[in-house]
């Protein structure tokens, strides 16, 4: 994790998942964990691909990480995708790798109680209980069903009462706790279902029968988006941003139409580029543009709506490799011509 020393002794909650998409329920669990477990921070571990889920409908990793950073919006919540660098796929392997990298840290694995019945399907779920303390937070309709499922019953004698939840991070595993906190009904599955129902393209007739404007046509916003992109590029050019790359997301993501990636030579320049961009967009009548990451200046995200702008220092940009995540060529890439394959002469068959 960038900026985290190997000898850290922090009490850290690990919230893993696809985050497809991240939502306020993830943030709610994280804030409850900080308070109820006495944690120093929470790490959101965005998985490139959940082994138990199909890839259909999965947003690209870069999109999910970017949205998660926006939703988290808290100085004690970090959003990363460490499995890319660790080379791990299963939760158990990721936890073991983090334990090796940070031997003095006190980790706690965080989850909603609706995950408890699914644990028996996880690779090495019994070993996971032995590798890290686990905290399960109440989810609507899942309290009783979760606690009587196979995994909690198998480790029933290692359960810690919620009144002593702050001691969980200091316990040697196996140790787990059920936290009966305020319920939050946000669901990534429900959000994706709503998105799938939005199938009508821009410019079609509004069919809301309750609307007095029935039959009104939605304006074509493609030209407006292109104008926004041009304004973003001019601002980056004025501030001497380097290695500007534009990725066309139309038809690939519901998150935005374009993603722009650029670099600044220093933390100060990165922050200045983002702040100037937000000011220019506001002056152009584009409204308030949220800017995240100014505290460190390594990676700053400016959300201009249909255009998402990532501004990095060179080292973090190479570390995260957003362009590689999208598997797209940069503007400076050179396509090498394919060499024609020479046919090998066939060997004459020997007579029988």
C-alpha cells in the first residue's frame, strides 16, 4: 500500500470485494468498523475479478477503483487494488500476503453478515478464520440466517461478544465478532439491476406517463461532452500537464464517456493542475467539480461528470497503470506491422 511503512503497527480493517459498484453501504460498514472496532483505518481491496462471480456486467477495474475513491471520501479509508501486484486471487492468499508484508499490523477482515453463509464456498475458508480476525456487520434480513449458517457454527466457540469488539484486532485468530449495527440497505446487485433497466439511448422519447411533458425529446449530449473534453484538454495543456491520454469509454462503461489520464512532475503541480481545472470548469458554467486526493498529491481525481480526469505523479502512474487496466493503447503508442509468416517447405513422404 503506497505510503504505508512495513513496520506499521496500525489496526487496519480489510474490506474486500468487487465494488461493482461501490456504494454507501460499503462506506457505512467502514465507518462502523472504525468506531466499533477502534481501528486506525480501513482498506478497500478492489478485486480484479471475484472467483465466485461471472465477469458479465463487471465494470473495468479502473472504473471501479475510481468510483470507490469517490464514495469512500474519508481520510482513514484507503482504496487500492493490491491483488494486481500481489498476484493473488483468493481472499486467503491476499490476507496471508498482507500479513507477510506488514507483520506488525493488526488486521481485521470486514464483511456484511450476508456473506457469512457464503463463506463455505470460499477457497480455504477454515484457514481464513485461522489467518485473520473477522468482523461481520448486520445486514437487513440476515442476522439470524447468517449466525446459524455453517461457518459461524463451525467456529462458534471463537466468537467474541459485540460488547468487546474493540479487542478483536488484538486477538489471535481464530476470533470473530457479529456487530449488530444500524442497518444499511444499499446493494451493488440492486444498483446494477436498476442500471440494466436503463436501456434507452440518448435522444429517445421520455415515456414517463406522470410527466406533463410526455413526448418531449432528450437532447443529444454528445456534442456537449466533446466540448467538455476539449475544455479539459485545454486546461491540462495550459498547466503543462504531461503524457495526456484520453480513453473513450462510450459503449464500454456507464460511469463516464471519457477518462483522461495526465501527469505532473511534482505533488504541487498535480494539485495545481486539478484545482485550476475545477476552477475553469466552474467558470465555464459546468458547476462544482469534486476533486479527491489533494492531501497527498500523488493521484488526484477530478470528476467532471461525463469526463473523469486522473492526474498522477509519474511514479504512482506507472505503479497503478490505469492504461494497462483498460488494455488500450496510449496516444503515443506505435503499432508495429506484423511480419508475414514464411511457409515451411513440406517434407516429401517416404515411400512405404
